[in-house]
């Protein structure tokens, strides 16, 4: 099993590597080379920071085209984490309108200004669907660690599971070989390790 | 519902982890010792967050400290906040690269406001924790920086409001008087601060058993309870404390798998 973490210069890579090592994955690479990404069994798209900045970096490295080829044409399994998940949508309104990778029919918007403090930071519960591959052998409301100011919304069937913080938003989705989680499984103890293991084993 | 948190604070100084009492440090052991005797990875599974403070009193080497963070980050799958001795963007970057998810600032909050602003801009408010050390003198509070060595000429309320204007993400409120005593948190001060603080409040100083943790978690506007008490909580102390906190129905995350 080889896992490639897509390197575009943003995100806490160290924690993802540690979690994968804990799960017994020996071949982990951090790369933006098409050849190495192409050889990997699974891809992880990480990310912390601004959507616009991330897309600029991704385009500068030609990763938008590489990922489109690998994920859409070659159907390679990919998991987007936090900003990585948001980048898979059509667009975001962060720092002005920015187009995303357009893997799924969804959009990124800012949390509404209400009495809930933004960013949404901490452990919160996701209502999981045990029939999904991501949540195999998991059920009910499961705690995961979130830290974000923008959220993903969609009217399309994406096998989404929701979390509530002032209002409902998409905490995860999975469509065939493409999965995304708004939370950080690598920072969510056994709950997150179980989810990462499900991605590795079932996609 | 957003959960409250139980945090363990590891105090590091020149190669060793320390037990602190009223800010006087006593050596406990190095990282190998921590892993071997305290099976730290196992203990970390009963935490929601780990804080690691570099309390070296002479020249604080961020390079050495970052290596410790890197090693701890191999073992824990929760957010790590690290700080003590951050004096530049490069220091912060080094800690983030080695696995820190947040950084903790104390002295630069007064000594280098520009650095604080730059760090907030670069990493976002949610990544910046302001550590506030204080002592009680009767009804008043004295705020300290420089590892408790320099007293500020500001009330606790004015200081916290100043920090909020700098857009720091959280306050780590630590009572020097209660620190390491195991006598419980300074709840009356915490209740007072809870009335005016607008960012998440982490309380520290004094927790000696799970009842103290619960008392803290039950206080309005407290987002997290921290303890640095290696002697009282390490071993099976933390797993048992977490179990009791959950049995008592408090709002903390459950690790099911």
C-alpha cells in the first residue's frame, strides 16, 4: 500500500503522516510529481489556509491538471481533508470568488454571522451513515476535530453526512473514488484513525 | 454540539519534562523516560489536546524544542499547541512544521506586538493561544510575563481585552498561586474572567483530581480545563478521570473506536 500526500505547500502534513504510520502504512510520500502520484494506491489532499492561495499554488504546480487526470479519468481514490475537501468543490467565496477543482457539485460559503463564534474550532459531532465506506462499522453521532471558517453546501446527492454549528453543513461526502472530510481525522483520536483506515481499506 | 476539552500541559526545560509548583521547576525525566514509564501515547488517548511549554529559563532553543514536538506528534492524534520562547516568525514556522497545530505566546504579547499581529495574519486567530499568568493579591490580580518574573501595570480585565484586540484565538489562564498545588482551580477568578472574556477560555493551575476537572468544566464559558500535574494524572490517572467526567454527563468528546 502506498499513499501519496499531495504537496502544494499548505497544511499540517506531519500529523497526517504520523496517523498513516500508526495505521501501518509504510510507503508514504509527500509529492507534487505526476509520476509519483500516479504510482500511489491512494491520494490525500491536505490543506490549512486560504482557498485562493491554495488554488494559486495548485495551478502554479500544474496539479489541477494532474489531479483531474488521476481522479476523474483514472478514478484513483482520493481523500480531501479540511481545505483539501473544500478545494474539490466548484468554487469558494473566500477572498473573492475563486474556482475550485470541480470534482463535486458543491460550493464553499462563509458561516453566517450569528451568536456562534467563527471559526468553528474543536470537537463536534457528525451524524454518520454506517452504509458509507468512510463510516464502515461506525454509527450514530461521532466526534471529530474541526477548525474552519468556511463551509461546504450542496443540493446534490453526494452521500453527505452533516454536522451542525449554528446551521447544518457538509462534514463529509463520498462519491465513488472521491471522498472529502471537513474535519481533521488525523487529530480526532480513535474516531479519526478508524475513518482513515476505512479510506485506506475500502476505497 | 461543540465539546469542551481536557488538556494536558507538558512543561519542558533543557531536555527534560518538569513538574512545576508555583513556577518553580522540578525535573521529572526526558522524553524517553516519558514514553517508557508513562506510556505517553496511551495516556494521550484520553486527552482532547496537548499543550507543550518550553520553560527553559536561560536561552530558549526553539530548534531543540521543535525536535521534541516532532517526536510527540508521532505519538498523539489530537491538536498540539506549543510555545515558550517564540521570538520570530521563523520560530513559529519551525514549530508548525514539526507538528504543532497552534502556538502559545506569552512575553511577546507585550514585548513584540508586531510579531503577534504578523503571526495572527499568517496563521489565523484560531492558531494563536495567549498564555496569561497571574497572581492574586486580596481582591486584585497581578499579571506577569517573562516566566512570572515581570509584573505588568495592567488589570487582568484590561490585559485580556488588550489581547482580544490583538485577535488572539484563545486565552490560557494560569494561576501562579495554584500552579502545581493540586488544590483545585481558582474558580472565583475564573468566574470573574468568564464574565468579560469573548474568546475560548482554557483554565490552568491547581487541578489535582477529576473533581477539579469537573468543577472547571461546569463553570460557564470555560472551553477547556488543563492540568500539568504529572504526578497526579499520569499513569492511569487521566484515563480514569476522563471516564468519570463522561459518566457524569459532561460535554466532552467520546472516543468510540
